[in-house]
């Protein structure tokens, strides 16, 4: 159930990034960054100490791919957030 809510939240935030009016893009970017950083942190916690009784292993089929994709997504959204605030301040 939490995975479904995670997927729905990701889709809603992706739509917000694409369809938001320019004045709301920084907010959508920050929310997207917090969301993906939170999901990455949750996966790391599940790999190390466990989270909500879930203990993942690095050898599981999609875990390495998920770590890579979410790490790249976190970096991209961090840069996007920085650029939106920089453009907003200069413009």
C-alpha cells in the first residue's frame, strides 16, 4: 500500500513540475526534491536498520537500479531547485 501511495505522490509531483505556473515552479521543485530524497532515505534505512519491519538486501532485483535512479533524480532536482531560485532572484 505504501508503494502505491509513493507512486501516486511521485506522479502528482511530476505533473506539478510540468504544469505549474512559473510562480509555483520553485515550490513544486522543492517538494519534488524533498519527496525523492525521502524515498531514497527510506530505501537506505530499509537496507541498513530496517524501516517499518521491512529489511531490504542490496542483492534484491531492483534495489541497485532504484538506488542509482533515485540518486540521479535527487541530484537533478537539487540542481533544478537551485536554478529556479537563482532565476527567481535575478529576474
